[in-house]
């Protein structure tokens, strides 16, 4: 729909259900109304009256067909047709709105309530009630004794109940469909934000770490090179890497998201290779594991690896070589603690922009049920993360 109401793309489920009911109702109502017209002919009703009834019935069915695309126009057509049926005096009937084809008006009203934008849903009820009042007033005016009996009141009450009941059911249907659509949009938005968070963290943890290692390796090679031209070329490589790292960190805030999301969990077995990859003649990175290894949850394992990665990356990126970085994983009863401690190097590199890696680490560790802190001592910086763990004996007992 365009000006008539909301776009059909947001109400596909409602449209399918309404279309099925409309398709089934059309022939049934046509046959029932045709029988009424035949009865009017046999009863000797005036040709003009029969013609009006037939025209109004056809208009109602046309409105039901038009409602599939232009529901407001369809409602106007159906309302005019109902006014015609309310006015025309049908022999043996108190009001022409009892013609079976009048059911088309209810179906068009249902679609208007469930799909159109305000104020059309409220106007649907107002027009329906006004139509019942008009029809009953015309019926009373045609009474010979001009007296309203109990049957007439019951008929009016029944018609009002039908109109109000159909309208209320349509409103409830719209509310349920809107709630389902809102939930679906919320789920899609949460999934999108979680995916953005995963992309952001992977870029920071993987690409950022690799760039930092590249810069560190280039700096070590530059210091060891004898040829001046070679040193300048390698220095340019290091500067390019630092620029790429700065650009990456400037881009990461665009992917910020509140959801923690999920990610492929690396194993603690990768810590030695992670340390070896970061080691150069000018960057002494060591790894020590103490205590009896236990078991940690997948998110806790991810947090420990990312703490090691971030600590090494920060040291190589911010400190001038030579630099010493010690990574230590300690297992104790009920906990696993990973520390990354640097010696401060011989100074600091020029700033490459404010980072948010430590904030992300704190979120990761907290989500895993652990604690994370950063402190500076006389030598350098220390990152420490502690997560819950089970000892090997407990794991064995659980598996048995």
C-alpha cells in the first residue's frame, strides 16, 4: 500500500491469512446473496429495488477484491454500498444490511484495521456503528405502527455486537502481529550488533596483533641492518605498519556494539606459538605455565588467550626495543590466572591513538565470570586475568 496504509512487506503474514479467508468467502457470499435475490424476484419485488440490491451486492464484492491493494478505497466503496442497503426497503426484511454480501464489509474493515495507519482503524469502528444506527433508524421509520419492539432492539444489539466484535478481534490480531514483528526486529538487531561486536574484536585481536608483530619485526630488522638504505626501507615498512594500525584503531569504534556475541574459541595450546611469533632479537617474549592444568569454560579460555594477545601487542606497539615481555599462566584450586608483564622497554613509541582493547578485555573476562586488572609497577605494565577453573581430578571425576 502507499497512501492507504503501511507497506505490505511488514504485514505479509496478515495478508496471507486475510487473502485465504477472502477467497473462500467470496463465492459463498455470492451464492447466498443470489438466493436472496431469487427469492425477491419470486416474491414480486419491484425491479428497481432488485436492481439496487444487486448493484450494492456487486459493489461489496468489488470492494473486497479492491481491498487487496487499496484498502481505503475499498472501505469507502463498501461503506457506500452498505448505506444503499440500509436505505432500500426490502420486503420481509427489517434492513438490507442483513444481505449475506454485507459480510464483505466486515472483511474489508478487518483488513483496514490490521494494515492501515491511524486514524483509519478507529474510523472503521465509527463508520460501522454509524451504519448500524442508520440501518435501524430506517427500519423503524418503515414500521407501520412506528413502534420499536423487542425484536428490533435485539437485531440492533446483535449488529452492534458483530461490528464491535469483529473490530476488537482485528485490533487484537494487529497487536499480536505487531508484537511478533517487533520481537523479530529486535532479534535481528541483536544478531547484527553481536556480529559487529565479533568483527570488531576479531579485527582488534587478530589483525591488530599481526600488525603490531609486523612493526616489531621490522624495528628489530632495522636496528640490525648495516646498510643505511636498507634501514630506511625497513623503517618505512615499520611506519606504514604503524599507520595501518592507527587506521584500524580509528575504524574500530564504528563497529561498537553492546552485545558480547560469540566467537570461535582458540585453545590455550596456542599460547607458546603466540609467544614465539612475537619474539625477535629485540623483543624477548617468554611463556611459563605453572601448576597442574585444569579445565576452563570456552568463554574463559577465549578471554585468557585474548589477554595474552593484547598484553603482548600493547608492549610491542607502545614500547621502544629492546623489550622484555613475560607471559605466565598459573593454575590453582578453582582458578586460572594469566599475567602479561613487560619491563617498560627503553621508552615509548609515538602514540597511535587511544585504544579500547583493555575495555573489551574487561568485558570478556567479566562475561566469563572472572576478574581483570591492570597495574603499573617499577618496571612496566602488568595485565592480570583470573577465571574459574576445575582441577584435572575434578574433571576426571565428572567424566567418570
